[in-house]
DNA sequence: CGAGGTCTTGACGTGCTTCAAGTGCTGTGG
DNA sequence: CCACAGCACTTGAAGCACGTCAAGACCTCG
């Protein structure tokens, strides 16, 4: 249990360091954060739309989604959080807005008090900047999702999501861009892409038939990264990683 | 000229104060910011996709859009900035990502050095938090755009944009929710909503025919706010205004 | 007075949705 | 160890929202 949460904090720190320099003291302060571990079953909501919580939610294992819900009950996933991501970092400065959080797959989370995070940000300006910078990553990804959903057809849209998650999981050390876990049902994939489950299914089939990706056991295997990225018109700059993720071989 | 920029800083300060408390000293520091005024003609790009700049861009007058460009040249607008908004506040902590900025209408901007803003954030922690909080508003709006484009049909989507801009312009003191400037062509409206200009035209017509809105001279007149908000399923919480914007009469 | 952008309209095509049914898997209780 | 319930996935057929193409009207400004 403690092992898990330490590993998660380490991963969170890695994510911050990927974009922001932090002194040893600051790094130690991050790793000293405490929270309690909460396990959530797949398809269980963690925070209901509009609900306010006093703690942020660090993903230790599994997959979490932020979603918006329409009045007819259909959902749109607006961001995905993989292990090492802090779901509610922005709520340190802003109370929750009307979004919900749900466990896409069986998930382990570490709940960390907003007040603890806020204290850290006040005490260490470097951490405040790192946190701020980390939330801009979310903005950038959200903006990309807008153009993805607004201007690309299903096939390209799905390819783009695969590329994004591939790079992010690789960066988090959970998989490689060519083979990574994506524990979502086709239904949830539809919620993320703004498509119906039926069309997700058919679109996925075309990607498979063209030999671009294979899926098995909730993992995505990318057979030809370059071609997939072409279909997606994928430009990784929006992920705001200072190390060029392009560098790695395709 | 100086008058203009003072008014813009005042408006920017008002926007910050709407969500963050600032001491008198901090407020004065914001108002003391200096920049140079740049006028931009309609349809002129301010920052090209991928370009980096050393200054943020405060909208004094007009309308600015952030956009993403597909390889075939089509654009998707990912955020709109009205007078008093700072376009590139997040680039104080993150270099530009691949987005472009364009003047939707004839626009006056005030360019403020990132370094000046960063200094302010370092010197006054209250300002750092206010800036951070301000960027979370952008995230929240972007997330709402995802669900808007992903899960709503054209009519509802357009209604939602009108509601959003109505509330934001009202808050900025530029108009009321029932009558506000929206200096966009139907083409640009399509770029914001993920629709073709032709379909924007037809959709707008249905809203007009149903007596919900009227447009003239680049202004939107909302005839029946309540009904428009219903069509949009508009819930203003995502704008993160501490004062309840609902309070005002419909 | 002409050029070019903006808006409008019509006809037609298509990507995606909807509805409906059926298959296969997995886990659970008798 | 089998029966069955429930969910995920798959497939087909039909419909609709929106895109595409094309042309014409209107407006503004040089």
C-alpha cells in the first residue's frame, strides 16, 4: 500500500520534472506528501458532476476520466488521467466546476488534501510554478481535443487519441508508444471521441484491417507508428514535453 | 492610446478580482504593467502556429481567437478572447505549443513582456495564484467546448456559444447577455463550432426563425435568454465566476 | 463602378447515428 | 461443473445531420 503510493508520488514528481526544474528540497517536499489510498471499481464515479471535494486525486494505477454529462445522460470525456497524473491539481486554486470524475477501469487513487498542496505551493514558489505549468498541459491537451473532435473524422480522431496516450504512457514509464495499456471499453472510447459505440467499433476495424493497430486484452499495439501518426496528423508539441518525444525511434 | 491601455489593464484586473482577492499593492502592481499597443486588422494572424513570442497579448478591443490548423488548411478555433482577456497568460510558464492567434475582427492589443508578468508572479504570490487561477478558467472553458462539439448538435452548440459569450461580455462590462457584440463572420463561427459555413448559416436561420436570437451589424441580440439557455443546456458554472451570473434577470 | 468578401439558397452525397438483433466472454450461484 | 445473467463486442439496414459543390444576391469599399 505504502509502496504503491510512494511509486505514484515518484511518478508524479517525474511528470513535474519533465517540464519544471525543482530543487532537492522541493522534490523531497513533493515526495513527503501524504494521502490515503482509495480503490475504485471500474465504471464507478469518483466525483459526481458539480460535487466539491477537499482533496485532489493522484492516479496510482488504472485510468480516470473527467466527464461532462448532458441532460439526456450521454457523457463526453474531456480528459484522461493515467498513473502519475494528478486529477484535480487545478482545483487547488479553483473549486470544482461541474465536472465529474469516473474510474474508467479498476483504479487505485491517492487522495491528497488540497490544503496540503496549497501549503506546498505557498511555501515553495518553484512548486507553485511547477503546479501552474502542469495545469497548462491540461489546457493544451483540452484545446487539442477540441480541434480533434471538431475537425477530424472518426478514423483520424481515434488515431490521434492512440498517439497521445501512447506518448503519455511511454513518458510515464508504463508502456511504449508501440504497446501500451488502454483499459477502456469501446463505449467509453466513444465518450472520449464524441462517437457512438457502434461507430467506434467500425472505425477501429478499419484501423485494424489496415494493419495500423491491434488491440487485445485492453492493450493497444501500434503496428506502424509513423502511418498512425500520419492518419492522426499527430504533432506532439501540444503535450508540452521539453524532451522531444519524436527523438525515440518509430 | 495610453487611455486605452489603462482601461484594458483595469478590465484585466477586474477579471482577476472576479475570482481572486488581491491586495491594494498587488492591484497597483497589475495596473502599473506596461506594454506597447499593437493594432491588428481583421483576419490577420497575430501569432502563427508554432511561433514563439516573448510577450503576452492583452485584448484591448476587438476579438482574438486561438486556433489549431489542420494540414489541409482548415482551422478550429479553440478559444476566444474578449477585451480584458490575456491571451497568453499560460505562456508565462509554458512556451507556445503549436497554437496560433488570429484577430477575428479589427483588434487593439497590448503586448506585455512575459518577463514582466513572471517577475510580478514571483514578487507577489497572490498574483501568482491569481494568474494560475485565471488559466484554470481557460481549461474549464476548453473542456466545455470539447463536450459542446463532441456531444451537441449544431443548433444547441451555437446556442451554447452565444450564451457563453453573452455572460462573458456582460461580466467584462462590454454588453449584456441579451445584447452583445460578436464580430465574427459565419465562416469564423464555423471554425469555432466545428461546422461548415453553409451549415452555420442554416442553423442560425432556425434560431432566428424561432425568435431566439437576432443578429445585426455583428451584434447578437438574444430575444429569449431562458429558451436559448435551454436549447444550449447552458450551465454557467464552467465559467468559474464566483458571483452567480444566474442572479441577473433573464 | 467594379472587385471581393459575406451571406444565402438549392441539390446532392456521405459519415455517422439509430435501432435492432445476435455472438461471445466472464463470472457467479446452484 | 454447468446454467445463466450481464456486459462487451459485432453486424446489418435504414435514416438523418451535416458536408460538398455550385451559383447567385448583397454589401462595402476603394
